[in-house]
């Protein structure tokens, strides 16, 4: 197990070609030895994957897709992108099961098929799990996480390319993060569920309103191997600050 720390920049449905200009400083950081523990991964919208891959050539920064189809190669599926296409563009990662994709109808079953398809094309998977506010209030967080993990990873034998992103849905885009003891408790629980299911220690990342203010606190949670950053990653200065505050 390496002691890499992951920093995922999830750009969601933001960015245009001119946004590439804002990435010069992060590109420099991505080449520096001082920060070689930082595994930086950008998830741009599909329209910018090519530009990002080109921009980050000869750096340690990788690029990933924001979703993929469950058919790994080609097919008559208007509007969709396959793992093969992501791979062909130079993507190394794909995020699967993000709550915003789950909210538009993606089920555990769909997610499981997508993970399997992406693994066939040798992509690394950022597999998102997390309870929503209703589930948190009903105090069923752990059974929700257990269901998402067990269904999402059903039938998978090789876990080497899978990372888990724990994102409490109520924390995404709200500016609210879990209290330290709650987060620690949930991360420990996820670890246990994963160990039981996979017999392996998969990296667990945290996501949900991570910013350059709360990172100094979040980095104290033990067992977290990195962060999935949405809105703060659109601002390179803030994203770099998050990386520096975590690594230093
Ligand atoms: P946020 O998004 O940092 O804007 O809360 C995180 C995510 O959805 O991955």
C-alpha cells in the first residue's frame, strides 16, 4: 500500500475551453517532486477530456470520466459514452455512482454493471457511496452504505483498481460537513464493511463541501486517503491550497 493521497477535482457540468488557462499552476504542482505523494485526478465534462489530457501530459495529473455506459465497447446508445471511449481519450479513471447520477435514476444494479464494464477496459474506479439526509435522519446510514457496497461490488473479484469515495449526500454542495466523530464513525464502519466484502483494504476518500478552510480539520480523520472536491476544485487557487494544506 502506498501513502499516496488522492485529490479528485470533480468539475461536474462546468468548464469550457477557456477554463484550461486556469490550470497552469496546478500543472506546475503536478510536476513537482515535493508534491509527488499527491495523486491529482481531474474529472472534466466529456467535452473537455481531450483538452485536459493534452494539458496534463508529462505531469503526474490524471484525467477521468464522470460516468460511463455499462456496455464496455460500442452500441446504439445515443448520448452515452463507453469505457472504451474514455480509455481511448486517455482517461485513467471513471467516477461511478455519484449521487447526482444516482438521483437521475441510476440504481445499484446499473452501478455494478458500469463498474464491471469499466474494469474490463482497465479503468480505475472512483466508486461513490453515501447516505442522504432522510436516511441519516432515520438513522439507517450504515445499512445504506452496506447495501451500496455489497450491491455495487457484487460479483467483482479484483479490487485493485477500486477506490471508494464516501460522500454524505447532504454534504454535497451545501457547505455542511459531518462532525468529526460522525465522520470517523462512518469511515470506520465503511472500512469494516469493505473488509468483510473484499478482504482487502481499499482506499477511502471523503467528498462533500471540502474546501481550503475545512481541509485542516478533515485531514485529521484517520483512514481517509484523499478528497473528492467539487466546487472548490473549479478555483485552482483553492484546490492547490487544499493540496498544500493536506500534504504539508
Ligand atoms: P462539493 O461536491 O465539493 O461541491 O460539495 C463534491 C462532489 O459532488 O463530488
